[in-house]
C-alpha cells in the first residue's frame, strides 16, 4: 500500500496563502539564526555609553551655528527629546542638551575624544550586526581603514539624523507660523492639522534615517531601491513602538528598581527595544524576494581521464595444447586438398 503523504499543517497553509505572513516568519528565522538578540544587546550597551558624549558634541556645535536663532535651536531640541516615549527620559535628555549648549566652549578635546571613541564603538557594532542580518560575507580590512570607514558612516548617519530632525522642526514651525498668519491657529481644525503635519514629518524623518541605516551602513552597501519599503516599514513601526513604549516604560520606571537607577533604566530598556526593532527591520528587508541571494550551483568536478593498459598473462598448457591441435588439423586438411 502506498505511503500516504502528510498534509501540511495550519501554519504552512497560512504561509502559502499569505505572502506577508511567510515573509514575517522568514524574517524572524533570519533574525534568530544570525543572533539578532546578541547583537542588539551589544548595540544597546554602546548606545547608552555613546549617547551623552555624542549629544553634547552635537548640541555644542548646534549652539555655535544656531546661536543667533534660539527659536530654531529650541525646536531642534524639542524634536529630539520628544523622540523618547517617557517624560523622565525626555527631562534627562533636556538636561544633557541644556548643559551642552551652556558649556559649548568647554567641551574641549577630552569630550571630543570620548565622543569619538564611544561613537566608533557603537557604529562598529551596529555595522557588524546589519552585515550579519544581510548575510553578507565579512571582509578582512586593515584596522585603520575599518575605523576610517566607521567614522565616515558615523558622520553620515549624524548628518542624516540632523537633516531629518531639522525637517521635522522647521516644517512644524513653518506650519504653525502660517496658521498664525491666517489667524486660525486656535481653532480645532488647526490643532488637528498641526498634529497630522507633525506625525507626517516625524514619519518622513524616521524614513530617511531608516533608509540610510538599511542601505548604507552594512559593510557592503545595498541599493536604495532595496531598502525603500524596509525604511517605510521601520518608520511606521517605530512610531507604533514609541506609542506602545509609553505604557511599557511607565510601568518599568514606576518599579522599585527605577527609584534606584532613575531614568537611565528606561533609557536602557528603550534602547534595547529600538535595537531589536532595527535589526528585525533589516531581517525583514533582506527577506524580500528581490533581495534573496540566489544560490549559484557549484561547477562539476573536473573530469580525470586515466588510460588503462591491460596486459594478457602467459598462455597456459591447456591453451597451448589446443592451439597445437588446431594447427595439426589445419595442416592435415591442407595436405588432403593437395
């Protein structure tokens, strides 16, 4: 009796029916197989370590550049500090930013070296994680070349984040100014419009940052076209993560441990969730059909031609007697014919 084939399970049938579900599961498998949680933990550590020095350097520079425009500087600071979903964390970042702006001239060489060291360590771990999630083969590079590449990537990411936050800050300020000029800034319609505008600008800013992270930070940069939809998925998901994080971080920061460690505990948790989300978005983007690496069949092994020479052994006694008998019979037959 023929063996009956096993019917596919419910999950297998759902994966065959829904492409989006199959892609999510493939992304989760890729995330786990490439040790995404371990990379996220390393990125979180260096994120917390590098946050304060990098913020102080960035806003010390912004304080010099935007010293004559305090309103724009305040909007830029507000767009950054409101990116975290917890009031205590926002207050902590505000204090860091105020200190950086107030002591812009005292940051000095020591602060620059600290920001450079911590920032490079953070960027190195982030790039290694993204490269692993894209399943790219690591290339052996000289140490100096690798650090220079990571430094340029850090500067590029900083510029991308600066542009994105600048778009959010300037766009919100321009919209508010236009409504004030029209005299409808206090109407419910204007407030709703500003809220929608702020959300769209925040999505655009997040999309730009995710696009740069997905396409340019892996060791082997991928095309922007391959990362467009992944960046959109990341931008929308990050906004949802911030809203969910409000409730989660409020419960974390309200625990007894938060009383001992303060808002740094919430910052640590939020950094870890964000790191895991960034790596999962990378796995999801790399799992797209157009980004799948097609396996190249290995060439066949070279054919080896070995000539075989067979040598016959000596003729045995039986064969000799047979040949002699045949010769005698042939001779007798020939004589009779004559």
